[in-house]
C-alpha cells in the first residue's frame, strides 16, 4: 500500500478559516492524503473560533497552540517556538499556509528551516505599503514558499517581478470565494435580519454594514472619532450595522467615544431600529450571519481585505476605508472603491452610492468556486501521486 502523504494546514485567524475550509474539503476527498489541521490560536476567542469551524464544517483542530494576543514580534515568536515541536513530531510532507497573518509567516519559517516544503495560498498580493504588518508577512512568506497559489493574474506578475521562478507560481483562483459560494444558500437561512428588526424591502437593502479594525483607522483618536462621526451621520439616513472588533471596541472606550454607538457591544441586541442616528454595534458575528448581512446590504464600508473580494462576488457596493489595497482586481473588475479615511470623502462617496451611482462589477477569472480543486490537482502532481499532463 502506497505511503499516504501527510499534509499539514496551519490556521490562526478567522480569515484563515474561510480560506482553508475549501482546501481542506478538496484534499479530504483523496484517500492518499493524511491531513492535520493546526490552529495557532492567534485569534484566541475560542467561542468565535468554534462557531466558524462549526459553520464552515471544519473538523476540530488536531492541535491547538493557544498562542493568544501580543505584539507582532511576541506573537510571531511564540508561534514559531510552539509550532516547531509539532512539525518535528508529525513531519508532514507539505505545509499549507493561507493569507497574510502572523501565523502564516511564522509557520512557514518553521517549516522551511526544517526542510518541509511550503505552499502559500493567496500568494503575490501586494499593497506596496510596508507600514502594513500584513505586507511584510506576504513578502516574507512568498519568498520562502515552494508553491505559490495566486488569486488573480496581477499577483503572479508581482511575484515574477520579485524574482520568483514562474514554475513555482500557479494561478488557481480564490478559495475564499469557494467558501462563499458553498455557503451562500445556507446563509440565506440566517435569522439575523429578523433579530435586528430589519424589514424586507427590495431584498432587505435598507441598511449599511461597517467593519473597522486596522491600526491606521482605530489607534489614532482623531481618525477614529472622524470616522465614527461621519458614519453616525450616515446612520440618520439608514441604519449602519457595526459588528465591533474587540480591538476597535477597546479603542472606542479608551478614547471616550461611546456616545457614537447605540449600545455597549456584547450586551444584547437592538429590538427596534435606532432613530437617534447612532451606529448599531453588535458583538462579532459568525460567518453565516455576517455573510447574510453582507449579501443584502445597500452598502458595505470596511478596511478589511477579504470583504473587498466577497462584495465583488455578491455585487454589493464596497467603500474601502484605506489608502491602498493589495486586491486591485476588486477595483478594476469588482464593486470596490478605495476612498481612504477622510470623513468628507467617506460622506460624499456614501451619498453617491446611495444616490444610485453603483459600480457595475464583473466576476474575475477563476473566482468560480473551483480554486481548491485546482490546488488539489497541482498538489497531487507535486507530491508524485499523479503524473503531469
């Protein structure tokens, strides 16, 4: 009987869960793969992690490192220290890392130093802004990985400009979109709109959805106050639903900006629509509830990377509250606009969208729900389980 190929998938943050779910399911179908799922615990809210794993139908991680929060250096170092004995014990034939979080680069560095090949899913994305910690993680992970799976053709061009050999680069499409397409029907059964008192009106499109978590937006009181002020003004026109990231809630409290939100996140749900023009703050949501809200929003405002991609597929207008993006295809072909965090620009852009100036996006190539299948086929050839051609 042929030796099974041991493949380890390392995840650490909620975006990783969404991206790895499709890959896990594609590889699990093959009897020749022996899979091991490692959760570093970078996003350490076990309840929220468990919700994501359950909704995405991922198995309980084989190993949970329980790293938790900390500075970038401290978190990355602790992941490397705790991940190394796991790799030495299991000795996988290949490590798969996804995205651009600290867990991605930390696990990749450990594997490479131990002679384990690394495959990076979502390689080649570039914001060209090294002030972003994620940009450093992307650059380092791509430089040391053996297989680079890209979501868009620009990513491949970025890698080749950086000197990565073409035979290591594979344009496979977007695994996050695989997960979205696989779960969209299930998300339609969510009762989140009912719980929020959002009445059906042309597909529920009578609210905006907001996410905010990047240091450039939440760690400076002036910037955060300006954003909350303009978005609170917007909420006089339509409800602005705001699932609050723990980091953002901490800053809101530190800066004394609690009066800009409708209630203390985590203490309950609003029973009726707010009429006082304050943001509706919610605790962090599970994947299906958030996907349901995003699917039916009139407008999404966010500083997230993945949301730019998801709204493109959903055909929902997205205003990205950042000066740059590593996902330019969402602007070139999708429904995303890059507007920065100047309050006047945010207000003007939101008015334009709500006034009918909605970008007409199209579906980028290979964002078809089959990216994980392409990865599956490439890995079989790379690991010698199938001949090329």
